[in-house]
C-alpha cells in the first residue's frame, strides 16, 4: 500500500483526487533518461489530465504536448508550453480549431483524412499561413487492448487507410499552404506487451522504404503513444517500462539520417501518480452479498462504467478481517460500480478508501451528473 497521508485525509471532504507529485517527477526523470537522444521528441497526451500542478511538472521536464481539441491547445498554451512543441490530432477539427493552431504556429497538425487536409489548405491560404502536417496512417495493427481504446485497425474511425495514402501524399505535396512533414501513427492505448509496437515498426519501415523508392522522404515519424500501466499492482510497478518501450523503437524502427521520431505518451506519465480518495457511506447487507457504498461515483472516475476497467481498491483505515464486497457509488445508475466481489478489510461507515491509478482519465473526465460538485485536488509534493 502506498504511503498516503491518512491523517491529512481525515480532515478533507471526500471525494477528492490525490496526486503524488514526487512520483510524477520520478516518472518524468525516467522518461528523460531513456529518451535522451537528439532525434527523439516526447509529447504529453494532455487528454489524460490537465490538472495545473501536474501540467507544470510536465512543462518543467521539457516535454511537448499532444492535443486533440482546440480547448486542449488553449490549455497547453495557457500552461506555458511552447507552441512549437504542440502537435494537434483528432478526426474532427473545427474551422476555429484549425485557425487557432495556425494563429499560434503550432508544430504540426496530424491530419486524418483528405477532406481535413483540403480544409487546412483552404484556411491556411486565407490566413496567409503554411500549415505543417503529418498524415495519420491507419496501419491495421491489433494493439490487443480493449475495443474502445483500439485505434489502429482498418475498421476504426481514426487515420487514413493504407490504400488511400498514395493519393493523399501526392495531393499534399502539391498544396501551396501545406508542408508535409511526416507520417503519424497511433494504434491504441493501455498496451502492456511489446509485440504491437514491434509490428508497428515493421509497418513504418515498409512504408518508408516504399516511398523512398519514389523519391519521397519524411522529416518526421510520429509513433503515437499507447504504453500501459499496471492497474493491478500500482505499488510494485509505479513507473512503466519506459526503457523497454523506447528500446523497442530504437532496435526495430529504421530512421533515416536526421529524421525525427515523435512520441505521444499520456496515461503512462500520469496514471500512477493519482488516486481517487473516497469514504464509505454505508455497508448494505444484500441477500447474498455485501455492498460498500462510497461517496465517489462514476462522476469522479468513469473508466469502470465506460470500459469495464478495474482500479485497485484499498481500504486505508481498516485492519479488520478480509471480507467480500461490491464497491459501489451513489449515482442513480446500475453501472455505478467500482468493483464486484472485492476482498477488503472489514468496511465500516467513515472508512477512507483509495481507488488507485486514477491520475489518467479520472479528473479530466469528471462530470456533474446528478448535479454533483466537481471534486478538488490535494498534493504530496
């Protein structure tokens, strides 16, 4: 069990998010150590968490930002990130979002379709700008993860199918207000095995070789992110295997001389540094099971309801005998359940419970359904 400041928790209104900033700094140091090459550029996928204290640590570590909306671009700029380190992806960029990126001269638009490319050319022409773009390729790689967070298969909405890539590259190279810089890939999230990344490298190598024969080279390759975290054992594995992750691309991806390699990591950076802290409201005896009803719900952590994801659940204030509980929230929906048949020390009203590994897709996805108030955050610096 992590070293939580329980005494401090006792006086806080629950639920709230707790961030271990020391762990975040250690994580960032490991990333910098293993990506310390002049051709490697790491961007933080800001959709994972936009907490101001978290963003400040990431900015100070020198990372760029990967955005998927105009609001995220604004959040990155407001947090002090340099525009020339911001890349902008997403299948549905609105005109105002494209204008925003061009106005601030962001590093790159990751373009996901021919219609989008044509609109970027049109808007850039009207603004007298040149848009730097990378074409997001759908490489048809199975990431072996949940179908809701798989993005690199031919049936997914993301990216450009391989059979259409020749045509779009040709058109991009003829556009006057578009500068084609590279190719972009992202095959999915919460990937915990290296094989999908190796397969991605093989696909990228084949594409680079194909276009080299045609005299087409790219300044940059962007392999996205997707590295997962250990939700089951957050204390045993608080920092993901960044060494193995970066070495996979070093060993299997063939870069051209002077070519840049970009990464877009999110969950793996912030996932383990955050927890959702909640209190037991009631212990309810059912016919065949016990329910521990806590004051946090899917309004504060939606992943279990949305993905059937599981977060490690810890009773921080009980040393009683282990019993079996369904841990549920107060939201008026049957899907508001954090875990079924959880083996936990005896639960009592007022016990403080931690839902671990909530630093990614926790606070950022919080809602005010049932007119609930958004929780605050506290920090261990």
